[in-house]
C-alpha cells in the first residue's frame, strides 16, 4: 500500500518546497495524505475537466504544476472555477498536489525539460539563487572523524553538483577544561586537557539544517559539541531561474524557427528580429520569464525563449538578442512528462497517467 504522503515525499525530494517563491503555494492543496493511492493523474493545470478525468480513470491524486489555491478562500460555495474544482475533488475524495516554482528552480526541473525538448546541450542555471547554503565547522577526535562525516553525508551534507561526500579537514590541537559536573569523552573533570582533533567543514542546503544538526549530535562522541554554522553568500549553481545552453549545431534563424515549432509542437509564436549570425547559444524560461531578459543578454544568449511577454518588454532585447514568446502553456506543458518520469521510477503498484486534456485557455484563430 502506498499513501499519498509517500508520493509527495518523492516529489519533494526532487523539488524541495523550500525552493518555491514566497508568493507561491506549492503543497498538498486538498486531501488526506494518509489514504492509499489508487492512481495518479499528472497535469499542468487542474481544471474541472481534469478532476472529472481523474474520477473516470480511478485516480485519487492529481499532481499539477500550477496550484489551484493561490489566494485565501473565505467560502467554498462553487461560485467560481477554483471553488468548483475544490468542491468536485472533495466530493469524490480526490487529493490535489501542486509542485510549482520549486520545480521551476531545480536544475533538473521545468527548464531542463524545456531544454531537452529543444535539443539544448550543456544547460546550466541562468540566474542562480544565493543565500541558500550553510557551512558547518566542527571539531572531532581523529578516530571518530569518519564516523561523523559518514553521518553528516547521510543526512545530506557535502553534495556539490555531481560530487558527493565533499568535505575539508585540517588537524590541530583542541584544549578544554571539563567542569566537576561534566562527563568528558576525553580527559577528567577539573583537569585541563589537550587532544589532537580534526576540524571538518561541510556545506549543505539551508533547509536541511535540522537534520544535519541531529546527525552531528548523534554521531559526535563529545558531551558538548563545538561547532559553527556560517551562512554563505555563494550562488547555488543547482537552484535558480531559467537555463542557458547551446544547440548541438548552429542554425540559421529560419531553421531555428522551424526547429522550435517542431520541438514544441506549435504552429506559431511571437518574436523580435533575429540575430544576423547563426544561432547557437539559447536561454529559456518556462512560463513568465521577462525578469530574466537582462540575465540572458549578459550571459551572451542569442535567443531567449520564454512566455507572457508584454509589448514594451520586447524592446528590452535590443539588437543583440532575439526574444521568443511561445505561450505559457506551450512552454510548460511538458512538465507533466517530468512528473510522470519522476514517479514511475519509484512506484509500480499503481498507475501514473498523463492527462489527455489540453488545459490551455488561450485560443489562436
């Protein structure tokens, strides 16, 4: 038996909620996390039609990219689409979970999927976030160093990009005097002691601090564990907005335009004037990405593909970079494939279904 909360745990290990924007509401929107999963329906948006589809396909959990609940609800009477979605889901015991800007921000999230669709190689975060990392410094007897490091790594410290179990150590002399009430691991009460210790340093994401500290205190042999937590200003290269990379082969603007249409299965898009040179370096941001225009230009992108651009924002591209607006739905619809891929790797005892409903409210004539 798999409970809804177990599915959520898998999704949140992939895209930690701590990485969502402050305005966002990525969470279990409605539903009991303790009930058994009968099936999962993945979608970009959760509409009334999607809830009906979940009912027909025996899915009691809908995983959506966009949250249904963004603003506070003062009543639940069915007077608008949001309330009708929630009422219908509640009536049929269907839970709704949203994984939004946290999935936008991880390096293997929404924008990585968009890069994959466009054949962009060597993608990296366009605007990495800062103030997300902490450094732990602590002092450990030589013989206990590996035990403590193993515990810290198991709790999530020392992961830097594709490298795991990362740490630094330096050997020195520790000095202390235990009180009469102390129970020292080394030395005796009321007697000054010197011992050889390793100072070890590891880096970890801020949101893992509680589990890292629990691991340290459980593994460390000392009664009082000397340690320092240092907030880092470093960019976290694995968390941030947008991505930038290169095409396998440079394309003429005409060939690139056709490539975008075929890759994203669209027939038209808005854009500014194309660069004169063949296109090789491309930046992307699924959904509304006008806030990254400056970043894309500074990173040397020849094209920035995103959505929801306003008229005057097209002027911001200047002459050195083309802007493409493919539409919000069109830039993010493949997120449901990402959900599907994440879940089928872990769960085989229930169906994970791609919604077949086109939830795009925009029509082109």
